C-alpha cells in the first residue's frame, strides 16, 4: 500500500467526518421543526438557525462521493451498485429536505405544515439510511471476486444495521438540539436543553447495545483491538461530556462534544475497515483492499496536489461563514425582504 493510497483513504474518512459533524446538526434541526417547536413562529426560528449554512454543509457529501469516484473507482463501483436503492432513498431524503426550505417560505401560512413535515421526514430518512449503509458495510456483504454485491433484504436490514440507523438519527437529533440551544433565545432554547437532558439517557442505552453488537457482529476487536476499544471509549466520554455540559449550560462544549462523537463513530468505522474498503461475507479472499481499489499513482498524485491547494481555502470560507452568522436567533424572526 502506497502513501498516496493511505492518504486518500484518510481524506475520504475526513470528508465523511466533516459531513456528519456539520450536516448532522442540520438533520437534527430539521427533525426538531415538528418535534420541538410549538407554533409557526418557533418553527421559523429553528429553521433560521441553519438557513445560511445547510446547503454548504451538504457539499461535504458531494465532495466525499467525488473523491471516492476518482481515488477508489472500484470501491465506488461496488458500493454504489450494491447499495443503489439505499443511496437512492438517501438522495430522495436530501431532495425533499432541500426543496422544503424554499417552499415553506413561499407558500401561504396554512400550507406550511406540509413542508414542515417534508423537512422533518427528509432530515430523519438521511441519517437513518446512512447508519444502515455503514453498519451493514462493516458487517460484510455477500460480494464475489469481481466486486459484485448479491445482497438480500436481510443483508441490508438486520438488528445491527437498524440499531446503527436509529443511533445515527438519535445522535444527529441531539447534535441539532445542542446547536439550537447554542443559536437561539427564548422558550425554544430552554426546551431544546430539556429534551437533550432526557434523550442522552436513552443514548447511553443505545451505545451499550451498539458496542455489544459491534463486538459480536464485526471483526473490529479481533483485528484492531486497541484502536477499536479506544474509539468506543472516546464516543462514550464525548457523550458524557456533552450531557454534563447541557446540565451546566455550557452550550458550545455540548455542541462540540456531540459533533465530535459523530466524528468518532466515522473514525471507528473507517479504522475497522482498514486495510479493506469492502468486506465480503462470502470469503475473506474476496475482500476489496485499499491497494486493489485505488486509481493509478499518477491520478492520486494530481488529485493530492489539487486537494492540498484548494482545501485550505474551502475550510477558511466555511469558518468565515459560520463566524458571520454567529449571532443567536430570537423571536420574532424577520424574513428576507420584510421590515
């Protein structure tokens, strides 16, 4: 395995980590529109917390997919063909979620409810099916020597993958609640903190179940015991830190901790895959390895030069955007064009 192959495996993991940290709270905010707000004004307040940033956050997913296509075309081919329907469902969730932001501000007040529900449903679908995708991926799929995935319904949806999907929804929702408490004033802020204080107790139980299934259903602890144990412990510690911070009213710490716990989950899954990118449940000799799935050294070299040149500007622009829109959103919310 070359250094460039290792670099691009790391970069794809980094892109997915950035996606779940930033888009994770977007999903949580979308779920909170129907579950947290008590009236239309509060729903507008919640939506406005992510209004300037939600579409930029989704770029991380597009970049991750593009990077996978260019750097690991065999991984991309096996993953996207084997998970075609699940990825199509994720795309459907992203589409209905995206259009809801536009339509809910253009329709009459009595028609807003439809688009509020669309936003919430889309924001729930995407993290759930991403959880199903990644967990079934690390369990292993029936993949032959040519990289073709011959999976049945039970390969995609089983106890572990469903637990993973629910856990991803719950972690995203909590991340969103922490963001709302950080970005709003008034009753919504207090309600978000109260919801989070309770739901973290539910997440603790989910983490116990998730860890047990990770030990039983994957080879993570056989192949990478120290790293798997350390990352699992880190997820628990970050969850506890976020929970304590919510009780103490240290909202930024709670938000950063919940986001980093999502990052730690992605890192856990990627280190468990290493040095593979796809695991075959038929035979270990059919596993797709990093060194076999990558593009040519020349392609990786050109991509590395472009990435290392442009990524700092992208990160700087993202940080600047969040700095510009750092203020809290309070009621009444004023829409663009209104006085």
